[in-house]
C-alpha cells in the first residue's frame, strides 16, 4: 500500500522547455508531483532525463514554462532557499579536494549554517551516514573511495540537506547488486515516511519493484505517465526504447519484470 499523499501539489511543472546552445532538449513538459509521492522518470539515453532533473533543481533555468514549489515560482526563491528545499544528486559528481567523508556529508548542511556546523548539523550528518552505511568510512578521504562508496556518500550528503524534494539521477549507478537493492529499499522507507522523491533511472526492474509512479520520456517530450504497473507494458517500452523487451511476472510479487530479446 502506498503512503497517503497530500492533495496539494508539492511540485508543478507547466509547459517546460529548456536546452543548450539554442537546441531544445525538453519540450513543453508538464507534470505534477504531490507531497510524499515517489516518481521515476524513464527513457533512453539522450531523452532529456538528466536535463529535466537539473532544471527542477534550478541548476539550469527554463527557456519557457514555469516550475512551482508549493505554489510559488521557483524563480522567486534564492539559491540558498532552493538548496534547503531541493537536494539534487547527479549521476556523476566529482570532488577535487581530499575532504573526509564526514566533511563531505556535512556540506549538505551548508544551506542552513554555511561553514559553521552546529551540534544538530553533526547529528544529522551522522544519521545520514549511518543510513547510507558509510559512517565507518567517516575519516576516509573521499578521493580514495570506490565508486560505490563514493556514490553512497553523495546520497548521504543529499539526505543531510533534509530537503522537501529529493532529486536523484541514476541512484543505483556504480553500485553492486546488494547496494542497488539497498538504495531502493532505503528510498522506499523514506517514501513511506512522506519524503517526496523524483529519480531518473535506467533500471526498469528495480523501478517496477519499488516505485509507485512513472513518467516515460523520449526525445524530450512526455510520452506516458501513471501507475507503474499500468504504464510499464511490453508495447510502450518497446516503443520508448526502440528494442524488443519480454515481460515476465515476478515470482513473488504481482509486478512485471523485463528482459531484452536476444
């Protein structure tokens, strides 16, 4: 059973168009996310998923259209306020200096207390590290971590922001099978607690298993939106990904699992 969601939208996207160097990537995109919803944006490489998330985080500003956060245009928020409300974790994020894991996670508290963390900030950072199973690495240099460890540290930093909306680009990227499942189980728990989450993902089967709602995107336009098990069908996914996919039933749960044709 999905957790109850508020009737008032947390995030509204109206006729969004954005791109690079006069080339539109996202075109006329509209959707609404209510408080406590978990939504996955699915689509092939180059479809605009990452650009869409960057725009929702206001890293990139829209050419046309509007983004409303709790009814207020995101363009009216300060950068600091946006950082307090929205945490964005890109698929690839690189730090250039040898910060410790603990220092890196504490960066998630900068929108609140700049460079002077309080006792509460330290406590929240520890909570995030423990949640992501990186607390034992707290004194390690982030530049010396494995790709999977580094990914979990970046997620811990986002959680330390305690955002209204968590934006994750490929949250299971660079992780082994155990930690892919762990990330999605963690997100499921956060969702049950009322956290609003938007992810972009290529992992159809983990999305099918965990995420209640999906938006399908291709060539920068929204193709379909709705309840995951109703939207993810062989025909629509074959069209979206331009490849034949076979649908199987999960042996334990009543959800579709997808395999590519040989």
